[in-house]
């Protein structure tokens, strides 16, 4: 399969997203070592290391890298300063220098953690993301946001460290359980809703093929999502102008739901889906979007098997309310909220009171 390429034209550090079957095996050709036998570290969780580590290591050796594999336990609990310190020590023990690189093999947790290690080891070495989940492929692998959690909240310690390249092999999606694939599709719906009505309609028309894991179709969908994400990131690479805030569609209510339903294991993509449903209803009620937006968004999510409601018992409302009131997008008591006036475009508004979003969280329970 021919690799698709999406260029992220950042002024200081442009890079390319390479998408196609066989990207893992061709990793060393796509990102060759700066000199023969240059050391590198592949950081993966134990699951992705077992599934894809050997193929990536072999591919890197073909390009002159001398890679080693470092694994961490799967899950958010590994995304800590302590784990980052252990990995930095392992890189030093392995002899990595300023010409070395870190390859992050896994989902969003591995990408955040390995990227943070690369950003801080020797004050910054090259970083290549090799995302293996749909959520990471269409969202977190592009943009350069890396970091770890503190007990107080997620991602409180981090940096912007743009990758040297992104390698996406759609075949890795075959390893995902159906629920994980569907959760990743929530971010695909988000990008379509804010930027591409044609993609939105394609997802609805081809939902069965998408859910069956059609690699060719998924490669096209991933590529288009990377284009959408890249266009926004290039305009606001370090979240200084506010433009990048449009990518938070669904995330205001979504983050609150994710926190309030943590004990029941609601996935990030599922929480974002619920957020899009709730936020689109609020926007339509206030005349900030067309009346058909909530029904179109909800129907597409349901067609892709993404939940659009929560059982009563699966949400701690007090936790969700506290999370929403402490949202980092609230500045001076006002919230900057992305809304979709019509499918395919997005605007930011501060006209929606936080209390109205709190009421909508309750309405998501069924």
C-alpha cells in the first residue's frame, strides 16, 4: 500500500504524517538514523510492545537505528513524573545521546509519556509518534502536546514538543476491541462536525464498513482527520491565539463526564461524544446553531455505536459539577465554548453560562 502523507507546516519545525499499511516495517526508511548504528528507544506499553514491538524494531534496524524497547504498564496510571524519571534513567543507561530518538508506540498515554521523556531528556531529543489506536491516530499524535499527570489533575506537567514525524499503520487498528474503535470514532465525528460536512456524510453512509475495520477506508479517514487537525495546529501551535480552542468541541461537558464517571470506566472518546450531544443541544436552544445539528450529531454517533447517554448510576454528579467549574477554559468567570452553527463549521462563544452546561450533564443520564 502506498503511504499517504500529510504535511504539518509549522514555521519552526515542520513534519510529515505518514499513513499506510506497512509503515511499521518501513519505519527506518521513513525516518532514517542520522548515522549508522545510532541508538534509539522504542517506548511502548506492555500490550503494544508485545503486539507490534518486534515489527517496529526490525523496521528501525533497516534504517540504521540500534533500537531498544522500554515498556510500561498499560493505562493512565503510568503517566507520572516517577515513570518519566525511570524512563529517562533507562535512556541514559542505554547510552542515548543528542542524536538519538524516542519512538512512541501505543495510544495517547504512551504518546504523552514518551513525548514528555523526549522533551526533557538532555533538554530535548527527537521524538517520533507511532500511534496504534484510532483516538491517537486522528487526534493526539498531531500537535506536539506532551505531558504527565499529577494527583491533582491530568496533564498538569508538560510541554510542547513537536514530533520529527508521525508513522500511522492502519493495520494496528485490527487489535482494538469494538468499544475502543468506536470511542476513537467520536474524535473523527468531532473533526467532521467542525470542519468537513462531506466527511460527516461519508461516515454515516459507510458506518458498517468503518466498524468492520476496512483498512483502506480507515486510512483515508485518518488522513483527512490529520489534515483537519494540522490546519488548526499550524494556526496556533502553542495555544496562544485561542484558535486551537475549536478542537475542544464536546470536551467541556466531556471532561466533566469523564471525571464524574471515572469509577465506571467511561472512555475519553465516549465522554467527548456525550459532550458533543450536550453542547449541541445547548447551542441549538440558544440559537447559536441550526436546529438540526443535535439530531445529526446524535444520529451519526449512534450509527457508529458510540453511546449518547449514560445510565443514572454511572455518573457522580457532584464530581462532574466540580470538574466543570474548574475547567481551564474558564477565564475571569467566562467560558470560551466551541459551537457548531451548522455541520462543517465552528465558532467560539462566551454566551453560554456554565450553569446551563451543568443542567445538560444531568439530561445526559438515561
